[in-house]
C-alpha cells in the first residue's frame, strides 16, 4: 500500500483462529498468528477471550482499550509492520455488560463498539453486553477507507450501506459466527451480498469449527471470492485494488443510480 493518502493496492490477511477462555494465553499467541507482509491483518471477534458458555457473565473479562490486550495488539502490529483488527470485551459504564469492541492498532489507532447485539437463534447477547453507539465507524488506513462491523452486524444491510455512504471501500467483519443449521450458507450469502450490493470489498474473519462456522472470506466488489478458509484454523490472504474497485463501480453503478 502506498505511504501517502492515495492507495493503489493493499495486502489483507484473515486469521481464522479460535480464542480460548484464558486472556493471557490469547495474548501470547498474537505474535505467532499475525503474519508479516500484509497491510491489514484481521482476527476474529472476541479474540481476547471467548464468550464461554452462552449467557455467562462477561464483565469480569472486560478491559479498557489501553489495557493488556490492546497494548499487545499494538506491539505485535508494530513488530509485523502492519495494522491489526481484533475483537475484545471493553469495560464500559455498566460493569456487568461490557461493550463488544474491535480494536484497530498499527498505522491507525481506533475502536468500534458492536451496534447490533446477537439476540437471535436462541441467544441473547444483550443480556451480557451493551450495544455501541449507532454512528458508523470508518477509519483511514493510508488512504484506504475501512468500515468496521462485527458478526451479527452483517445481517443488517443498512449498516453496511451507512459505512459505504461514509466512504468505506473495504468492510472488515470480525466474527464468531455460531455453528448450526444453515449458518455457513447464511454467512457466505451475506458476506457476498454486502459486497455486491455496495460494490465494496468485504474481509470477514471468523472463528473456526466446531463451535463456530469458519469460512473466513475476502470478497471483491462484484462478489468474486478472492480467498476462503475451510472449517479449521487457517490464515488466508489476497490483494485488493483501488483500480478494481473503481472498475466495479463503473460496471455496476448501483450506488450512483440510487433513488431512495
């Protein structure tokens, strides 16, 4: 990626790896998991500490965004010469219901607090977490505009569209997409749909099976899958291009043709 404010290409890696219940162990693995040679490396949702048993309290596992996990993410990003996105539980106003937060560390430092909580498919994430503010979160990575989403946010097309309206050229979606009937099909369909309908790149990094669905994906603005993981632990990557993005938006000018 260029060092000025105009990007041409960027190398993106997706780390499909399970987080454990011991935060120190998850932190210790970061250095080995984050590859070099990429402009952006995306780890899954809740990588600082797994959710544990459905509905179990998460407040005691929350940290500030200058705490041990985010500090180690920043250190690893600097050592690898990259920018890293990873999920954690962040201490908030309600000590019993923290935020589900993405930290971005490297060329830019930012946070995103998950807007849509997973009150679906028999789960009630809102019982143990607090929803973040509804302002779309877009960060500038040396000219590449990156929109941040987390897992269940993917099911809300208006969220992705708001990010694109705010300038996003790449949507980053860390996830812990719970396994189950139809779930891989829903995941693959929604990742590609968000890319196609918005003519935008989508980088979706998931936790692996058996608890989660795996199939991390990097999809281009016309819906072509550039890279896809299987069910297990894996690192995938591909190059994204500003020229390809521009051509896709000329080929399918749906954003320009909107009337609503």
